[in-house]
């Protein structure tokens, strides 16, 4: 599916598209006047462009978007008067631009809504304003993906601590899983499909295919291109398969961060717009640990970071926050952080980048002295200094040392309760193995137990039969006797233990 959808109101608003970015651009106008050149310029900023001519269809589409979506909207003056009062408080809407022929007539009503960033009559001015604002939006508006770990036994932590631990295990597993040319080709093909018709990003993709090298990973990550947009969206939405396809490049970034690891103590900052619910969740976790499931970009330039919030101050239903982070390289081992300015596409920025999965102790959440911003103070932590130490050591020991494989990944996902994904990677490995590979016996058994746990008992039996055919006659005889004694193969479906062979 191309990412620019022509003007139509027949789109199925209930179907979530397969986008690779967090941001989308909606254009609502009863009489659209944009040209292909305009569309190309807009898609060079935000690839996914969808156009509506009907207010009701447009509003329905907006209301059904995920909480992790971020929407920039262009609307005509006439339709803007109708729809803006209804949608301006929706979290997913981050900015609105009124593009009209009568600026004087539309500015009075538009000024009542904080998310209306401009009323413009010139198309070039519209595009320029969207492009300028989006540079800041990418920093402060892109959703954060955070897992919490509570050491307070008096609080209900069902599932919460488990998500924290398994996010760490999954990252460790993927970083040690060797990538293949097939994986890279699948990633590139997905991106080409996503950016079909976007000449700017297709050019970037072509350059990436021809020129990428591991020592340029940070440059590509900081560059304004598909690489940053799609990788960040994959991490923030926890799209496991897309992260799987990106794992070689994540490993390259990890390696560069280790090579350029900061050597001294730093205090760094990050500005962010978050919902009131997100802020309250952070307040409830003071004294606990959080894990950021993406690369975490910060700066040593306090004033510049704070200025981003000044630009966006006053947005409805959102809270401006400032992360203040103390980071000591002596406290970390596996998750490096580095000043990447010299290796960035923006060398004049004082950017400190933390590895994805970095763990922080949340010390406090307080209002600033002028009561304008919530300051979230955190300290970078090691895996060895808190209650996670023993469980992480045990589970990483289960993964073993050296390289992991698709079977290992499948078992980790199985333990996480992601049965469909576990089956997907077991089958992916199955297609790669020769018919005489010794791994097949265990792989067939894993597929059999997985099918049993999913309630697919006939399929489970077929996988176990395949496994038995590969065993020697004595093993087969013993297995048949055991099967005879068992009341049902399904009774053994829940006996899986996290054990990597």
C-alpha cells in the first residue's frame, strides 16, 4: 500500500494500516487544490498523507487511531470551523494548520485553539511551517515506550515486572542473533513498499543500499530519513518483527556507542510532551526503576531543550515535562551512552544518546519553580544494583553465551506469551535448515508443544510424529509407550519451561 492515499472518503476507518512511522498527515478540504509537487514536499516531511473531503469520515478516522499515533492536520477555513472544536482535545492531534483564502476571517476563531499553529494563505509558507515545527515535534511528541519495575511488594505488579524483565531479555537475544542478507532485503523491500511514490525517501533508500557501513550507523540514525523514522517507530510500538529485521543496524549503533562511551559524569536533559495519565503513572513510580524501550536522545544544553517546550506550551490536555538525568559511566556495563555529535548528521548539537533498554531510577517528579513544567529527575542505573540483578542473571544464563538463533528467539517469545510470533520464528528456522540437520528433532518438538498449548492438538500430534521419525528405533519405542500411558498429548501442553538447549 502506498503511503499517500488519494482524496477519498471510502477508506475503511476501522482497518489499521501497516505504517512504519509514528506520524501521519491528514488534509481535510472540500475542494483540494494540492498538486503532485506539493504532495512530494509534504511527504518528504511526513510520509503518510491521507486526504478527506467529508468532516464526518475524517473525524471518525481520527477517533479510531491508536494512542501512539501522532497526527498533523491541514484543514480549510470552512471545514476547520466545523471539525476543530470536536477534535482539538484528542491526544493524537498534535498540530493543526488552517490553509485558506481568508486569513483575516479565519484567524479569530482559530486563535481560540492552542493546537492551531498557523493560519496561512500561501502554500509554500504552509509547507515551510510544517517542516520547521516537525523538527521539534519529532523530539518532544514522539511517543515514549517505557516499562516499569517495582520493588515495592505492597503494590500490585502483576505483569508489570515481567514486561520489564522480558524486554531486557529480548534485546539481549536479538543483539546476539546474526542477521542475514534475506533479513536485510525484507527490511528494504518493506520500506520501498511503504515509501512508494516518495521520491525523497526512495532516493535515501537507494543510497542506504549502496553506501551503508557499520561505522556510519549513528550518522544514518541522526539523519533526516526513513532509517530514523522507521527504527524509532518499531521500537516505540514494540513491533517485534520490524525490530528483528533492524537488529544488525541496532547492533552497529550499540557498537558505536560502546566505542565512543562517555568517560565522565554527565547531567543531561530531554523535553517531552506527555498526557496527564502518563505523568501520573511516572509520579506513582518514584523510587522505582524504568526501562526506555528505544534509543533515548538527550542534550547537555539545558536552555535549548527547555526552548522546545516554550514553543509548544499551552497545548490542550498535555503536560510539558523536562527529564533531568544524571549519568555516570562507572555505573553501567551493557547499556552504553555517548556524545554522538562528531558522528551525527547534526554536528552542532550536543546530543547524548543512550542505548535502547537503558534502565533509570526515577528519583522525583516535581513542578518547576514557575509551575510551568514538571521536572522528572532520574539516575542511570546498572543491572547489578537493584532487585533485577538475580532474575536477569538467571534468565540471561538460560540464553547461554555467544550467538543466539531463531529457536532461542522463538522460546523467549513463547515465554513472553507471544505464541504466534514464536511459531513464526520456529517456522522461519525450519525453512532454513537442511533435511538432515540435528536441530530438527528439537524444533519439531517445540512446534508440537507450542501447537498443544494453543489448543491445536491435531497439529501438535503431527509435529511430534515428525520428531519421532527422526529418532532411533529404541527412542521411538520408548516414546510410543509413553504416549500410550498419557491420557492426551494436550495434557503435556503446559509443561514448557524456559530452557534453551
